[in-house]
């Protein structure tokens, strides 16, 4: 699906109403910026994220990695014996 970006200047107070599901030029408005977004000095940068595989997610207890279904070695109760 093709997308275009328009910046249209209106006199103050003569801006048309903008709303969700609005149609323009035979298409549907999917995003609106109430400023001249093309004139910004720092345009948004693309950020790529790579979600972790569920079986490799970090454990909150030991901050290590272990498969789902395998208990964290630090989460098991520790038995302390005073009979030394």
C-alpha cells in the first residue's frame, strides 16, 4: 500500500477538522502530526528491535539464561546445616 506525506499550510483558525477514519484524496488518513514534521532538524530514526526467543529470556533472579521449564538454580531453597 502506498503512503505519501503532505504538509499543507492553512491560515490560523482556518484549519479543517481532522479525525480518525477520515478520507483524503481517495485514501484513508492513518496518522496526523499537528506541526510541520518535515521541517524538523532531527527526523525520527528507525529503531530495529529483535525480541528474544522465549526459551532464552533472562531470569530475573540470577540474570542468567536457562530454558523455560528449568528452575533457576538460585530459586531453590537452601538447606543450612549447623552440625559441622
